[in-house]
């Protein structure tokens, strides 16, 4: 059972080996990149998915009170896909674009401008894409402010607006308020027919002893 089994044995005997993290440290990077439920060939649908992934990443960013200084968007096809008819490997494509922001921010609307420009730069027609992803890096505390010589700091109104949207969506349901490019097409989300039950986070999934 390796060292984890030994630690478990000590824990059961009353010797603590793992300290409980009451306040876990903030993440150094945030990535959201689930695969599509089907292969997607068009830019509009991929933009819809990317906007939703960016919204999720920004929610996590604001939840840990951080700002993002760098955003990366990547896109790729299914490397295991075969060409129908002859069984040969299908043509593949992968690309990514990283943007250093002029100032750190956690506003979804502000980050979306850079994400959309990056996606348009790396998108190629003629491919069936399996995944688009967003990575937020170079994270700093939410109170970090530094103005450049030729660049103003982040738009405080946009940051407050993003926080307000989080509160309203928490009260009335996820994505009740969302950006216009987040069309919420039901075709692209990943398939979850075999998703494991959430035993510890959903009342309806709690195990029952009979």
C-alpha cells in the first residue's frame, strides 16, 4: 500500500500524519478545458464554449481573491480519431496563444477581449476540434495595483461588476447573468452519462444504508 497505506495505519492508531488545511493556499494557475461532447468544426460554437470556460475560470479567480496577469488559449483536434472509410489517422491541428495583459484583472468581460482575439488567431477552418481551453497564470492578490507609464490600472468598475454578477448567479442560479457571446449552445458540453455520484456534496447522492 506504499507510504500512503502506512500513513493511513498511523492515522487509524491515533497518530496524525496529515494536517487538515482549513485555509488552503490560493492556486498559482487556473485551467478550464473539458472536452466537447461532439467534434466541433465552427468558430462560433468554439467561441461559445471558450466564453463559458473563461467565465468558470474567472469565478474561481475571484473566489480566491486574485487577479490574472497572463491568459493562454489553446485549441486541438482528437489525436486518436481515424478517417471514416479508410481507417487512416485523421489530420491533426494544435495551437495556442499566450497574452501578457497590460494590467492584472479578474473581470470576465475584460479578459474575454484578449481570449477572443487569441482564439481567432489560432483557429483554422477544415478541422473538427475536440477541445478548447483557457489557462490563467501570473496570479496576484486582488489588492495588487501597479500603473505603468503608458498604461492605466485595471477598470475598477468592471471588477465590481464581475463580483456583482457572481452574487446574482449564486442567488438565482449559474449563468442567469452571462455575456452575450456565451450563447449556451446545448450541443457542445461534454457527455456525463457515466459521471460518478457526488457522495459528499449533494444530498440526493448520499449513500443510504439499508
